[in-house]
């Protein structure tokens, strides 16, 4: 059954207004407040719809903080479908007002508006406004009777938007969708609720942001997957996140806007715990912390025509980014030019509200940033540092000694006001560690004990203060080493840790241990119980899901262990399943598990598997899909944010690399997620390593550091790229021509997908690409020189050059050209045009990828190479220089030089009678400026020959003396 859609939409984001001042300036009982309606008035505005046969009525109400204030509304004014209502605040003077809540309601009759989009504007004193776009259905009650869910009310409560939906019988899934503005942008799911089909009233609560300015609701009578897929725990974030919100693309079934974390909120209640990522899609904007460019903001309102709206170029490295509301981004970076122990790392607060991102504040972070968490508006950063410690004298009378101690520094920042951030607290712990997990009460930092790499201790840090204040709360010492955040979990007061025990003194003592601890007194954690599994095996993926723990260990097979945690003091083993290979990440989906891992020691391929865990005593492998044609690897094996599971769409997206029959490949694999099976579909090809992929509206966005691909996957077996937006490109050489730059990407023989190209950019804005010209051959550029209005680009195919010549007295077999020249005209910048090409056979260059160019006289370009070729002489293999020359300005010459080095010649003469090296042969071909045909030359030992095609005339061979 097709999705049942309501055409009822409502703007749910409010414009923040100034707080009203209430000074006593007259003896009047009521005085009009001069600064408009304060935040606390409009933040409590509620709107609901009623309809009859003749009109649509909008009911609104506001909650005032005390009877000292009242809000007055004027008469509504209509201009087409735009309705404006003026309001003002009055303050009562001359009395002490008790803090008692009061409510005022109003009603707007929009009359006989035709169905369609309109806008309600509430205009306060001082010109401040709150705008509410709406959509008028034909009749709300009639829409509901037609089997379509409808929005009946929208209420804004502080930082939340509460949406009430009336659902008719027969609808089993209700999706609340939003976009950032009326009439434009992609509709993106913001929340999903499931029913048994009985109908009724649903309430959605989502965080207020630009992404939900306009809302609509959609109903579905059937699910992609059976209902049991959606039973059980529905929020995961890969760590101890009691009472927090998730932020992992793997959890994007709740929000297909993958990678977009919930807005950090402040105030009372639990605070959202957010993990960083390299990209975040918020509404119609994509934020990408690109290691090759910096922060890039991409407009994806029309995914088939994305555009870069702004770039923050920073000379820094880092892959941790957050969004704080809709206005600010946080980048954790390190200056690549500063490798000192203390300098270089920083937290950048960036204003992204305008088109061009700008740094608001830079906060220093000690040492090397390892991990971080954003909890509410407090940022916690763990970094690797060193410090000098003073040791007591070894013997009485000896002076104290000093030594370096390595450890981890945890720094907290208060970002409640992003324009004035505060460094709040700093804690130091001995030992390295990048295992960080968090709830809104505790930050857990796993560290390796300095004296024992295989022993961890988990530091408990109290972070209940919303302004970032911290205090050390206690320490949990597990049995062994804690490898990652998925091995820590907090459920109420029970803290569970999974560690791997491996002792150097007894290598056979290797086992995985699950331990439970009571944190009723965080300063003194008390052990409750433990269970040991996988003796003699390595520990890999783990995941907590409600009262279960999933553990994967590996030696030659992959046991999947399911542990029952209902009695924390006595954890018990539910069941075990053995399969080849091992899993590196587990995503629970009700009574199914989706995992990504490695096929096994005889099959080193990335594999995605589906398990049935409905009966924990009898887990079963339902299906698995290997990625690639043979050996392959994926970022998802060590970073779960690269693994995107979308149950609502029945889709899994996995980036991977590997070798195929056509060579090296970097792809994103599309996999159908069905009730009892996985099915490999098509792939998305990338020019370099793909990093992330997700759904955005009806398109897939697939990202690498070099490009953003928009993909139409209506036919999943043959996904079609509808847009290829260049985000970054290598620049190996630059020519400045006026106010434009011609950039050369040389390519390399070691990177199969590298395509040499010329690009033209603005000198004022180098990130703005004006035009691009791929070179005719995918061979490395050995030289690129400018003569007048032309660029001469030489490419060399080292793979076709023989290392050892033929036997004495036998001419070598004819070989194809290996040196190619492309002449590019520069007279019509920013457009580039190929004026002509030439090719030649040049021996002796070997594996060289770079030639130096110089012009000894006008019209002549000489290219000289280094000692990269090899020749078999009396003392074995010796190196020799090689070179080639091209005549510029409308003519081409090819030259071959094969003179051995002096030392190699002396060695040869000392061991045996001298032998002749292949003679030097230089050929010149005169070609008019307008030539479009190609010419080539070749040289053989003892004689010279040339080949031409459709050339006006051929010059005589030039002797080496002339060339020199």
C-alpha cells in the first residue's frame, strides 16, 4: 500500500526575541513593555487547528510567568494567504506580584482560505516576529476519515516541539517528516512511531531546530520488515548512554538524516550525549570536516545539484566535529605543523549561520586529541599528554630526580554561550587511553596501566553539572584490557565492563571476562559478578542491548556468545553460535543482529551478516554477504560510523576497498535488509576511499574526501550517479596567469584511480573550481612547462619500458610509444583546450615519474630526467641518466639520451673490453600552431628512424652536440 500522506504542515521553529524589561517609569497601573515579547512568552506558544465546512480556525495560547504581565493581540490582517497578528506585552506596576502561572488564549478565523500553503505571522513590539507557515487541507475531519493521519496540534515547549497526530485505523507506521523552509528542500524523516493498526492519537516530541521549520506526517499500512524487527530497545549509541540520545549512522533508522546528532540542549532533565563525526547532515545543509580542505558547507536542498556554500580553510588535521544548535560547529583539530607535546591541538568554535564559516573562538587543548563527547552544552576532550614528575631521592642525601610521565588529560568546556566559551576544568590520569564513554551523569575514561599494557582501569568522572564542571568519582579495575567503548555499559546503578585477559607469563591464559559493578557509591565501586567466555580466543565485537550482552571472540571460528544480564550478580550464558570469521561491530535490531566483520583467515573479505536471536539459547546465522571479489577491507571494521543500517528503507550501505578483475576499486556496497536474508545489490564507484553514505530524501549521498556523489538507487542493482561534486583535488604544480591559477594534478603510478588533470581556479578563492580538463591518458605527468600561451604536458608510461635490453647484436623488438605530449592552449581561460598531442618511444628512462624542464633558447623545451633507468654492465646492474626534449611554440621535437654515468663507465672498462652504449638519437618535427594530428618518433640501436602521420615536413635528425 502506498504511503498515505497528509497535506497538513506547520512551521514549528520560533524566532528568539529579547527579554522584556519592566522598569517603573510612571504611576499607571499597566505600562506597555518597550522591547517586545520576551523569549518565555513565545517559547510557550501553542497552536492547534480546527476546521468546519467554511473556515479553518487557528487556536493559540501563551503561558505567562506571573500576573504582572499580560499579552494583548490585535485584529488579524490578511494579505492573500498571509495572516499577520500584532501583539504587545504590558507590565503591571506598583505591586509585588507572586510567581503564579497564568494563561491567555486567542483565536484566528482564517475564513474561506483555499487548500494550500499559507503563513501566520505574530508580530511583536520592536518588529520582532514569529512565523508559522501552515497548509490548509480541504477538510481535516474529511482527511482523517479518508484513512490519512493528520497533525491536529503543534506545541513548542522550551527546546522541544510537541506534535499531536490523529491516526486512523489501519495505519501501522507513522513518520513525521520535516524540512527547513516552506516549498523548498527535501522532506527528511524526523521521528517514527509504530502502531498495531488500531488508530488513535500519537504524540511526537522532537528538538527544535531549523530542520523542523515545516512538518508533515505520513502513514504506511505495511512495514518493510516484520514487526519483531522493531521490538525491544530502540536507541543505541555504542556506549554507556543511560537516558541519552544516540548519534551513530548505524542508528539512523530513527532518523534517516544519518550522521546528524540531536541538538545539544541545556537546562533541566537529561542532557543528550553526542558523539563526533566527520560529517553531519542538518536539514538541507551538509557539514563535512574534510581533511583535504577544512570545514565545507554543502547545500543539498536539491541533492541532484549540490553546491558548496562556504569553506573554512584551516591548516589542521582532525576528524571530530559537532553541531551546537543550528548556528555553530565545533571542530577538534591539530595544527599539522606543530608536533610539540603541548601545542597545536585546539577546539574551534565556528559560526556556520552565514554562507562562509568563520572562527568565533579557538580554545587550546593540551597534547594530542584522542576522544571527546558533547553532553548538553558541555564538551569533554580526552588528549594524550606528557608531564614532568619529581621522584624522591633514591638514598638519603641524594637530590630528587625528574622524569617524563605520559598520561591522559580530560578537559571540559562550557559552550552554553558559543560566542564566549569557557575552559571549565582539567583532570590528569596516568596512562594512555582512547576508550571514552558517557552518560549525562558520568564520563568513563579507559586507560592502560603504565606498568602493564594488558591491564586497564576505568576512571569515573562526575559530569552532572551542566556547565562542564568535573570531579573524579572513582576507579573500576576490570580483569584485563578494555579495547573500545562498546565494552562499557551503564544501566541504572549497574556498570558492566567486558575485558580481554592476556598474561605474558602464561600465553595460554587468554579469556574474555564480563564483570558487573555497583555504582551506588561511585567513589567505591563494588563488584557484583562475572562470567568468562572464549578461553584461548581473541575478543572482538561486543554490544549491549537491554538485558543482553553480545560477545564475539575468535581463534579459527567465530563464537557469538549471548549473555543474560537480568541478574547482575549472576550473569549467565544464554547461548553460543560458531561460524567462520569474526565480527567487528554489532547492530541490534529487535530479535535480529546485523554485523560487519571479516570472513576468516582463508577469506579475508569484509562480510555483513544477519543473525536470528529471537531465541537467545539458539542463535542462528540467517545470511551473509561478502564484499569485493577477493581480499577487501573497510573503514566500518574499525569505525562504526561508516556502517549505515536503515531498516525503514530495508537498506545497508557499506564503504569498502579491494582489488577486482579491473584493478583497485573503492566502492559503497548496497545491501537489501530483509526479514530473514541479506542480498547484495549494486555498488557506487568512487575515485578514492569512500567514507560515509546515507539516504537523504529520495537520494543516496555518498562521500569521500574528494567528492560527494548523489545517487539515484531506484534500481538498486544499477544505481545511477546524478551528481559528482568535487570537494578536493591534488595540486602538484601551479601556474599563475592573471587572476586565475592553472593547477596540475600529476597522478601517480602507485594509485590506480588517480587521473591526471588540469584545473582552473580563482586566485582569490582557490576552492572555487572554474573548469577542469582531464588529460587524454591516465598516466603520471612527468613534466609540465609553460611556453607563451601553451602548456606542454609530458606523461610517461614506465610500465612499458624494458629494464634489460636484448642480447648483443640483436635489435630489440619494436615497442609501443611510452612518452606522450599534450599541448594545452591558455588563451581562453578559464576554459582549457587541447591544441594537439604527440607520442614517442624513449628508452632508458626506467621508472622515473619526474622530468625537469628548461628552455635553452626560444622555441625549444628540453626535459631531463634523473638516474632512474638501469643497464646491465660488466659489474651487473648500473644506473644511467635519461632525457627527452620537445620544441615549443607550435613544433615538437623528441630527444633520447642514454649516456652512462662516469663511475659506471669506469667500472665496465676495468672488467672487460669496452662495449658501445646505444647511441643518442634526436628527432625534430615541425608542426604549425594549429596542428591537430599526432606525431611519434622511435630510436633503435645503431640507426635512427622516424614515423609521422599527416605532417607537412620532417626536419633532419639533430646530433647530440646540437642538443647539448
